């Protein structure tokens, strides 16, 4: 499988959840990050993604404990 070229449109995050699970390479648009809030908008974006997934699956969303950029 070929690796995708990093086009700079997304930043990848590793997310640790309250139930102890970890999900890697969660995409967040680069345009949401930086400025005075740094990476904090990534949490809001990933929580919104999780809410959409939870609604589609019928299972409740799990709270985020930590998130960090992939590869740090």
C-alpha cells in the first residue's frame, strides 16, 4: 500500500480516551490550529467527529483524556 503524500491540509493526532483506548492518526484541518489557542481546537474538532460517529453507531461517545500530535 502506497503512503499518502502529506499535503499540509491536515494535522494528525493520537487520542487517549477515558476507557483506556487509544486511536492514532485522527485528522484535524490545519486551518483550525495555531494562533492563541494552539492545538486546543483539535479537541473540539475530534469531539465533534466522535459525536457524529457515536450517533451513526448508536453507541455513546467516550471522553478524551489526552491528545497529542502524532509523532511527538
